[in-house]
C-alpha cells in the first residue's frame, strides 16, 4: 500500500484556471506538508498542518490555499494559476517523536505545467 | 536559527569509487539531521538519519554519514558507487527538541556515476 499518495500525478492547465491537488497518507502521522520543487530541484516548504491545524505558512501567494479535512488528508487549491506556478509539488507527512526530529515520508509528486 | 549548506551542487564519480557528499549545518537547538535521495521523476526517500544517538549512522544502499559536532558537518559517504546511485541528494536539518516544525532543506547535490 502506498504510504503517501497524491493525485493527479500530472496536471497541465492554462493560466487563470483554478486547480486542486489531493494528498492522503495512511501512516497515522499527525503532521502533513506541501513543498514546491522548482526546475533547479530546490525544495521550498509551503505549508504544514498538525492535526488539521495550520502551523507553517511560508511566504506563499494568497492564491494558494491548503485544506485539511482530517489528519490523513491535506489538499492544495490554487486559484488564478500563473506561469511561475509550474513546478513539482510534493506532499509529505511525519510523526514527531521526542528527540527524533521530523522524519518525513514523501508522496510521488504532482508535476504542474501552466501554459 | 537553523541553516544547512550542501557544498557541492554536482559530484561526478566513477563506478566502484568512493562517494562523498558534503553537508554543513548550523542550529540553535540540538538538531536532527537527515539525508534524502531523489531519483529522476520520483519522490524523496529517506537514506539515513541522525537523532542524537550514535554519531556514525548507517543507511540504506550502503550509505553512511558521520555527525561531527565540532565541524558542524554531516557528510554522506559510500565506499563504492553503483550506477543506480545516480540521483539528487538532499541534506535536511530539523529541530530535535523544539515543538516548531521548522525543517530546512539543503539545495541538493546531483550525483553522477561514470561507467
């Protein structure tokens, strides 16, 4: 069974459209994340939720809105898509244990192309 | 404050020769340190982690890393490179004891293997 899954795997859309990416984890973790990876492979954290509560909200345009209906799901909705939004978006989850840091499990990624 | 620096953006070695990927960090807390690997068009996979136990950490696929507090380093090594090791590698620092989910990714090192 896939631990962290994302849908869709590929998303091609036009500028100005609104789209969503879904993420689900079956690991029982209480923290989930969204990352953006640009063409140079640089990974930037966008959001993090802990038990459905937003705990990290980096400098991301308001067009991006995460939603966590329960602790196993974290979706990303993007309004008014722009060319610069083209990237690979990764979902991840983790369960912090005392003294163990945040070992993350990543989904396979969603490649978003805005034309 | 925390930061992580991967000293080489690209490393190229011959198959069968040793691999060294360098990572330096700074952290106000006792950190947890991770190495992740990303194969082309795939998500990130945990290679190994340091969480204040043994300073020499062994991971999957023959990789290991040594935590050196005096040098603030966590370099990744492998005695003998294999063609399948060609990938992007990320060094990550997270707070070991803080309740804040602040996770810092390095900029990545692309490992190429020459036949």
